[in-house]
């Protein structure tokens, strides 16, 4: 095994300044973090509720920042940064820049096929033609309808909306284990 | 009609080694594998207004994710430099760079384990997250029942009693009776000790949904103070809308990514072993390149997981 550089082999690989690519990737990662911090300052991400036992719901930032949706802007920026980083890795670390066109003929069909599942799910899951009737959607609508959580608001306690204590829902004995409360919205 | 001499042989296929072509084909399937997960995650999030993004609730650690991103970038550089070193004939340097890559992969998994530990500690696990106030209370009661040990004992009580009633062999009845006595004594003993008025009151109100979460949390804290047996019951958290879907997608994507990291560590170990045996040579250039391609893809996936899970 030789430890001397081999002239023939040394000339065969592409010459890339990997440390420069490394620096660019680090810089882009820091930019993602900064974008997130700016987003937090501008109300682009959810913050902890003052009440420890209020349901954890991400409030619409648009309402809090005069109509401008920072969350979408910050999301777009960090995803654009991620795409740039991925391009650097693909072109220089994986040497796609130095390969022939065959590599695109191999990769592009997989990218198109990969979108099949998300495309098939989108109409039913993300684009609702009809009204969504799920416990989570109801709770979210309930949360959004109140400007601020109040510790005694109906959805923050197990009491009824009128403040009255409801009747017991099922017999309470040690022999009766707790059952999941499906679809219940106290 | 015949071909004349001097006509070059028709060159078929792509101008790369078969092994490298195989690796690229494999990476093509990997693109489809991870894009299905990531794409579905995006679609599910778009269709779930109120998705949990508060890091205090989801126990997502952005700093840990950012450090892991940096670690993977460093490892991508070390693996590509190792490939270059093999091409240039610096095999010891290549082996050392592979050791560095392996160490960085271990650091990545260590940080990931720390994050997973937080998720397990706070019970942010698929199917475990209460999404309404009543689910929070029901979960607490279930865990209280399990903590007493009475749930299992009472099941055993019924099982032995049924067995005794059906038993026709008189010789076996005394043994069953003795076992039933032991179970009854245990049930009675535990019941007297743990099923205090406070316990029964909290349990009854929680099942009926007639207690506020704050009050339930205080009552649970007092029970845990009086009886350490109840310390296994998770602290009462606010309900998390879509918390179970969040936990499922989080563990699915990061779990498969971590599995790829572990496989990559096996590849690096292979090269290190070749280096230690003094057998690493120019002929391993394609092998090191293929392992590097795989590792860069693992880095590529993380580049998208970091903003999607940790930031947005």
C-alpha cells in the first residue's frame, strides 16, 4: 500500500474547494436559525400560553400581526434555504455537477413518482371541499373564536359551558377503568 | 454487407462503474421512500390547522436540531475528503477521515437519543397524547389505576375465581383456593393503603369530568407526595391538538433517518477495518465513493427534516 500520491489517480477526480462548500452550508444553516428567531419576534411561530393547562393551539399569526402572515414568509425562506443547501450537497459533494446528463434521466423520474402519494392525498387531506368535522377542527375553531384563553373558559375546564357541574358520565368504581373520551369536548 | 476494419466497438450504458450505477439506482428508490414521508407530512400539516408548533409543548429542541445539522455537514465534508484521499493514494489519511466521520455519526445519534429521551419522558408518543381535557383526565386515571397495581391483581382475582368455579378435580381445588386467598389479601392490602379518600375523590371527579385540570394537577401532586407509588403517573399537561399525528410523523421520519445513520456507520466501520488491515487501496475508490454518496443522501434528507420539523 503506497502512501505517496499517485499522479494518474490524483488527476482523475473533480477539483472542488470542499471547505468553501462547507462554509456556505454552515452560513445557510445559521441563516435558517436567524430567520426562525426573526419569525418568533414578529409572531410567526406559536408561543407558550400563559395558562399551563390551556389547550395547546397555534394561533393564527396573521391576526396578531395586522394581517401579514409571517409564518408563511419564514416557512418559505427556510425551505428555500434548505433547497439551496441540498443543491450544494448534490452538485458538489455528490459530484452531480461533474456527471453526465444520464444522472438527471435517472433522478427526475424518481422525483416525479415520489410526488404521487402527496398528490393523491392533497385533495382529501389538505384541500377540503366540504366542512371538516373532526374533534380537533372543532376545538381549533373554538380556540380561534376566543381572543384569549381564560382559565375558566369552557374548553379549558372539564365543566360545562354554563359553569354547572355536569352529571357523572359513567359509574365510578375501581372496577370500572377509564375509557378514552372519543369526540368529547368539555 | 460486412463492416470494415477500424470501426469502433459500440459503447453501451452509462460511463460509470456498475457499482456506482447500482448505488444511484438505490438512491433513486430512497428519494421516493423519503419524499413519500416528507410530502405526506406536509400535506397532513396543511390539512391540520392548529398543528402544535410551540416547542414548550412538543418538546422539540431547535438548538439540538441545529447542532445535528452542523454535525452532519461536517461528516459530509470528512467523507468526501476521505474519498479524495483514496483517489490520491493517502490511505491512512482516508482511514482517519472515516474514523472522524464515524465519530460524528455517533455524536448525531447521541443528540438524537437525548431528544428521544425527552419525548419518552414527557410521553409525547404516538397514541399517548391527550387531545382534549377529558382525555387528559382519563389518561391520568388509567395511569393511577396501573400505578396501584390493582388493575392486574383484580384481573387475576377474576381469572382464579373463574378457574376455581369450573374446576372439577377436587385435588386441585385447595391450590386454587390458596392462590385466591393470596390475591384477595394483596388486593385488600393495596386497596387499604392506596385507595384513600383523596384518591377515590380525584378518580371519581376525573372520570366524571367535574374537575379543572389545574385542580387535578394539584391533587395528583399531593397524592404523589403522600404515596411514591404514584410517581409513575405522568405530570398533567395541557391537551395537544394533533399531538398524536405529530408524534407519529416525527418518529416515522426521524426514526427512519436514524436507521440510515446506523447503516452508514456500518459502512464506515468496513472502510476503517480495511484500513486497519492494510488492505485499503486504489481499488476501493469506487467503494468509498458509493458509501460517500449514501452518506451525502442521509445528510440531504436531514437538510429538509430540520426546517420542516424543527423550525416551521
